[in-house]
C-alpha cells in the first residue's frame, strides 16, 4: 500500500501575503534611507557611511528579489513543475548571500586603501546620519521579525537588515571616535568590522540555501532518530529507503518504505506513522509505502526483478486536498 499525506495547515503559503506586505514596507524604508546615507557619506567623507549605504543598496536589491520570489512561490503547481515554484525563494536566498559577499569584498578593499592613506572625515555628521540609519534598520527588523521563520527567503531578507543595523552601530562608534578623539582610522576599522559581520551572515545563508538545493536533510532533524522511531512501531518489521529533504524553506518532505508484520492493518499503521512524523518531528508532507512481510528478506533490486506479490498490489488512500 502506497499513500501520501499532506497537512496544509500552517504551510508557508498561508503566510506569503503577510510576508509580501512586510517586505514591501521594509523595502520602502531601506530605499529612502539608502539615498540619505549615500549623500551623507559623500558630504562627510565617511567610508563607513558609504559602506553602509552600499550595504543598504544590496538590501534594497535583496528585498526586491525576496518580494519577487515570494510572489513566484505563491504561484500554483503545473504538470511540469509538480512542486510549484517554492524553490524560487531558495534561489533568491542564494543570490542574496552571493550579493552580501560581493559587497563585503569591495568594502574591505576600499577600507585597506584608506588605512594606508587616511582621508578627513566629519565625525559629527557621520554620527548623526548613522544614528538615523540604525533607527530605520531597527524598524525594518521589527517589521520582518514575525515572518523570518516562515522561509529561507524571509530569513535572508531579515539577515540583510540585521547586518545593516550592525553596520550602523559600527558607523556610530566610528563617528563618535572621530568626533571625540580625531581617530580617522576608526572609519576604515569600522568598515572592516562591518564586513566581517556581513560575511558571517552570508555564509550562514549560503550554506542553508545549498543544503535545500542539494536536498540535504534539514539540520534540526536526526534521520537516524526518525528511522528508529518508525522501526519501533509495533507493526513495523523493517524500515528502508528513508529520505528526508526540503522542497523549499519550511516545507519538509519524507518518503519511506515500511515492511509490516503479518496481519497488520495498513490504514491503521499509516495513521500511526503520520501521528509520529507530525507530532514528534513536525513533518506533515510524507509519502509512505507499506510492504508485506516477505519484503523483509528481499532487496529492492530483487523486488523489481521478481515483481510485487499479489498481496501487495498498490491501493491508495484518499488524498487530502493541498
């Protein structure tokens, strides 16, 4: 018996409309203050402000990309794309991570050049503008915080804004040091520190995006623990061909073959399996194949060669609507 189970409650699709509104508001805020920081960086001669403006420019691009990906992910599945377009969000997160790395490299190069040949910086003006940038970033973080656990795409957007907020903190510290002590080198030092934070955020985002694209089991799940939990069920003799992966951010899928004991009721066993997967591991999208006892002594290749015995002809349970 082969059956599919999917619980649409709490799926990422239910939150996408709210996330689109959050992204839109944050995009407007970031774009507005990006211009202010760029102008302020030119007027004060601050690389840290220009770096923060450049980072905010990458935020604007990333937020726009995240907004587009959220729209794409909400499109319905097609006969060719049976899983829909949910991985558009993962691809957007990958692009966001790559953009963060590129921005960080450019800023570090410029900062090193400035350390070798310091330029005058207006510390007071830098301090004022960076403070405004921090306020805008904190507001953006507050707007996005409710949706950052819904998808890798939203997490990427939130990380962009967080790293920009930390950049504003660095610019504030550098501006205060220049204004109070005349330490012009603090501008370049703050820029390099900002880049270290950017690269840390980028690495985390890139790693998670690649994990999804490579169909790696989600890091918070222990596949051996799942296998053991299924094998411990009273009517299960053997568990094999167990796979756990993510279709998209927050959409975990599982497939497995279970060899049942003689006389086990397939429907009852499936209900028990779904309760374990959903209640204990939070997996609501599972495809389970129940096999007869004789399959415990056969390899998948032998089964393919010999054919399925009469007592395991496939029958499907009614499928829940997605």
